[in-house]
């Protein structure tokens, strides 16, 4: 991919695809992390006298104009964060928008309305891609969180910018750190994976088995692995159709000499939103309870493995993190990660939220803005947004 530093932008309209898919509440941005992540690229373009035409999706409006998913509040927040005027276009294509883009003064930013107000965006419609391309002289993709989508703004329109397209600073950094995990991680390399379903993570587990020295498994997906070992799991969430897959993973790990850590104790409760739970042993799991978090002994073991590693990748909570009583295991991993002296890469909303709550975000090497994209990258899949940039060199 062409780097941003190698793309001439002075005086040019720079179409910048970002990921401003941020949470809103009452017309107010409640978490500006993704906006903040785009600021280095936007500042670099402004410093070089480029004129950024910024585009993003927000939510799932399903191809229709819906005020609930308007980027108007995002324009206001972006202006506050970057300290520059941010103009807003009421659409993302059309003659009026082209006139706004053409007349954008140097030193200002134009933010387009939600790309997904047009169904053609997600269909990667060539005509729509051409209309988007008409807005810019050069193209920059800084939306790693959308790089695994073959949409008009991430893939289709890039064909109009051969020799004039580059990766933004955020996307370049994402590829740099995730590539290191695949090709040259410092050992020992440990991964911590959580979440609800084995089916969501099986491909990345299979990819990591050839690279890691150890794997910590938490969240509800751990109960599928435990049941595969014929351990009692009570009423915990289990994917019965993935039991054989779990057994195969455990067998392959043993053959490869990869250590897999599974919970040896749990926090169990009567229901997922209970006010409190109790610690139970993995060998004596009550039949009438369900697992809601890893137990303190498991948290200690996982924490020791993480803190001693030289490379760590973490994706997914260890329990029902949104319930305070069941968040201790996830917080323990966050604390351990902050003590690791090696390279630490974190992806996934709950994992990042745990780091933020613990005040440890700055203690990790890299926080990935693309949960799904980072997993697909580590699975070894080709990401359409990145392939488009490679083809446009």
C-alpha cells in the first residue's frame, strides 16, 4: 500500500474514508474513540494543505435516510476535537455535494452524510462508487473497522484513483501491528479470547494455533470446550454442534505443544442479570446455575500467563462484562495486560472498555479500532479495503 507520506495532497480534495460509527444518545456522541483515532490522519492532511472530504457510515439505516443515524452530531464533535471548522453536507453524492467539495476552503473539513443512507454503498454499486469518486482528487482509507467490507467507499471507488490512493495513519498502524502477530511475534506469544460463541472465533483460533505458545479461553465459549472435556457446566451457554470442533482444537493444540488454559473455577448465577453470583469449581458446577464469569483462581492463572508474555493479543470479555458483579475476570485480564512488558494488541469493544475503566488504555501497545476486521485479518483472510489499496498502487 502507498503510505500517506508518499501521497501528494497540497491543494487537492482528499476523499478520506473513516470509521465514525460511534454511539449516539439524544443526538450526542457518547464515545468519541473512533473520531479521536482519525485525528492524526486529518491533521496530517491539513498540515500539507490538503482539503479533506470525510466520509463514513453510522449504524444500519438499511439504505434509507433516517435522522437517527445522521452524522450531524459527529460533525459537531469532530470540530470540537480537531479545533478546525467542519462543514456538513446533507448527502454524500450529487451536484450540491460536488459543489461543496469543490468550494471547500483550505484549512477546513467537509463531512458527508451517512454513506449507508444509499443502499448502493453496501452493494458496492459501480455507478455510486463513481459518484463518490467525483468528490476527490486523491483517496485515503483510514477506516480499518470497515476494511473487511467490499463496499463502494472502501473498494469500488478506489479503482478510480490508481496511483492516487493511500492508507491513512490509523489503517497503516493497524496493518503493521496485526501483521507482526502473524509473521514475527516475539515469544512467548499468548492470545486471550472470550465472547459468547466458539463459532465466532474458531477461524482465528485455528490460525493462532500455528503461531502462539499459549491460549486463554474465557467467556461463554469456554463452556463448549469444557463440555467437550465432559466437565459439568450447569445451564451455561454451550454450542452442542461445536463440541467436536472444540475437541479437535484441543487435540491439535496438544500435538503442536500449545498450552490451552480453560477455567478451573467460575462465578455462577441463576440468571445472566442476577445481582450477584458465587464461585464454584469447574469439577463441581451446580446443575441449576450458569457461568457468568471466570473465577478468581482462573483470573490469577490467566493474569500470570499474560503478564509474563512478550506478545499478547486479546479479544473478547471473560464474562458478562456489562453486569458489574460479573466483570472481575475481564478487569483482571486488563490489569495483567498493563503489566506485560512486551507488545500488547487489544481488539473488541468490551476488552477496550475494560482497559478504559481500569485506566490502562495507554498501557497497551495498540488498541485496534476494528473488532471484526482484526479477527478476519488474523484469520488470514484478504480484506477488500486493503486489497483495493494494494491494487491502486
